[in-house]
C-alpha cells in the first residue's frame, strides 16, 4: 500500500506541476497575442505612414524635376533670344 500511496502522491504532484505549466503557457500565449496585436496595429500603421511619406516625397521630387525642366527650357529660350539680340547689335 505504501508504494501505491506514494505513486498517487507523485501523480498528484505531476498533475499540479502540469497545471502550473499549462497556466504559464496560457500566460505566455496571452502575452504573445497582445504583442502580436500591438505589432499589427502600431507597426503596420507606421509602415503605412512611412510609405505615404515616401510616395509624397517621390511625387514632390517628380514635380520639382518637371519645374526644373520647364525653367531650363525658358533659360535656353532666353539665351537664344539674347544671342540673337547681341548679334543684331554687333
């Protein structure tokens, strides 16, 4: 009987230990889910904001390139007119 009682006590200890381990795993799982939600919410929003900023910067750069090209064209035209006027004067 002593062996049987000892085995029952050991089995009870294992069950208690298993419950503690399961509780700990549940806590870790809950923390993981919270972290996952935080990452999905915060990081995803930040990535989207960064992408929007990059897109806006790219659009502004393209617009400035177009303006620069237009200004260069005007400078070229004015240079040609100036050369024509200088050749008339000379």
